[in-house]
């Protein structure tokens, strides 16, 4: 790892320390000022997310001064590399522990939710793949099969809060999709349960929705409810 990268990391630490000291907001008089502020703010926000490593702000200041002036450094490149590997490793361990705790917490919440759901509503059934479903309206047409193109409308909700998230009704045209092509795994299995004209409500644990990483503005470990109405099945 080179000295330039070290300077960037130490600058991040300095900005973190500066966040705790009241300062007057400078006047941004030109584009250079604006870009400089945006870069500094972005770096500071990134540093705020760094956990698992304790830094001494006074030493950080000394290191930045030495590095910017080109003064001799008190540690060798090999020690520097070892220290940075340690920092990266601690960040990874911290993230893994946070993920483990989140996964455990959400799994417990899902279990409690599904237990309450099935006890309160005998019409809710569990699919072998792990999601739950309820028939809201029976259809009269054929069942969807893998590889067929289908059209459907949907409404989605955050499962724990019931807050509406997204829908096609009144917003955009029904979805046209080939069953089996990429979409989150639970919905693929859900479509195979349906026949034309039917409406189902599906309860997807996060594992069968958008997973641990999420998608777009959907955070990881988010379970969803989908109400799906299957309109048509096309052979070609």
C-alpha cells in the first residue's frame, strides 16, 4: 500500500475528528469550492460508517502533517501495509457481526409474524419453498407454467409495518414477464401457483424476496407482502 493511499485514509480520520468541533460554514463562492465541499462531506460521511477500529486523533493530525509536508515517516512500508490490512480486517469482522445480528433479529421477527398470521387466518398456507400465501379470488383459467409469458398486476407492502411500497394499478401497465426469467425467487414460485383470473396474497420472507443485499432503495433483510392478479397466459 502506497503513501498516497495512507494520506487519504488519514485525511478521512481528520475529517471525522473535525466533525466534533463547531466551525463556521464557509462561503462557497465558485464551482471549485462547491466540488471541494462535496468531496469533503462525502469523505466525512464515509468515515462515520467506519467501525471496529479506535484512532487517536492527535496522532492522526501528526501523521497528516508529516505526510503532506513530505517529512520522514516513523513507520516502514511493511508496517504500514500490516496496519492497513488490520484495519480492513476489523471492518470486515464488524460488518459480518452486524449482518449476523441483523439476520438473527429479522429471522425471529419473521417467525413470530408467520406464527401469528397462520393462527389468526386459517386460509393462509405455507409453500414448500418457505413463503406463505392466501387465495383472495379463484380464477377459471389455466395455471401458469415455467417458460410461459404472463401478464399481471400487483401491490406490494412492507411485511412488518404493512406500509404500501409499490403497485402497478393506476400507475403503469400490467407486468409482462416470462415465468422463470430473473425476478426474486419467491415470486417465480408464486406465479406457478396461479391461474388466470386469480388473485393471491403472498408473504415473502427476506430470503425469498430481495435477500441480504436488497435492491435499489430496498434495504437488505426486508420481507414483503405481494398481492398479485394474474390476467393472461401467452404461449408465445
